[in-house]
């Protein structure tokens, strides 16, 4: 199983019946492919709709219906559209149970940097700033390293999206949780050792006494 699939499958294990979830563009959206058959959630797109949707096919394409990442989608029965003001009232009002986002950097204080890449012109952080402060739980789903460079750091070097906002980090190597202000390694993936994780994790963290193994498969 490829690294991104391992991550997406593990993220889906966090979904519970009735959850109202916002998924960031890219890797986070892959988690919907692994939602257990007995779990029903509702998704939220910050550009103004909620419910459950599928990617559009040539037969179902409506160019006016796109998710927050610009992908053409088809909203299933029961879904609703609303304006951007209402969408951000939902986010800022604390009505989302969870948001799953990617990251460029996360540090041992739970700080998140996920919008500014040095040397590249970007439009800004979009709704991420609101999402990480409005959702009840913030999960970061990302590859553990970028071109071999650690992404879980002692201190973020890039401009922050949110300060002390991250609750959980899920990578292809394992799962970290923030508990009482400290980072804890709570799961390691099958075939991964504690030594391997330590080599590519610059942040200080504690290894859980109840460490799970193979939890991402």
C-alpha cells in the first residue's frame, strides 16, 4: 500500500456516525474512499455546500458545481447549497466536528504552517485560518517528510496558519496526538520502528505507554 493510501485509510478511522467534517484539498479528500460502510458523515465545503458528493463524470458534469479545491462534483440527495457568509458562520461558530488538512510544517507546540511556500506566489491561506480555529478537532494528514526533510519540527519556520491548534498528526509512519500541551506518539505503522520515526522527527515527543502497532493498516 502506498504512503498516501496508508494515511487516508487511517484518517477514515477517525470518522464517527453523524460527524460534520471539512476535508482540505489534496490528500485529506482521499480519506472518503476508506470510510467504513457502517459510518455516515456529512461533508462541508467552505465555498458553500454540505452533504455528501462524488466527483463528476462527463455525463454528470455541471461546471458551476465545484468543491473548494476546484474539482467538479455532484452533490447527492439531501445536500444543500448556501452562500459564503453562511459557510464561514458554520466554521467560526464551532459547528464542524473535525477538519482534516495537509501541512508543510507542524511543530511540537501544535503550531501549523500550511500555506506559504518560499519562492512561490500563492493566493493566501484561504479558509484554513478559520477552519483550524473553528473546528472541534484538527487532524493533519501528511507525508512524514518532504524530499527527505522532516516536517514535524521543534519550531515551525514558515508563517503560521494557526497557533497551538493541532490535535492529531497522521503520517504513513504513525500517529501523534497532542495531550496536555505535549506531543505523544500513539501508533506506529506496520514495519516501522521507533528508531526510524526518531530519525525523521525533529520535535520532542513522548512514546505512549499504550503504543499501538500496525494501526494504519
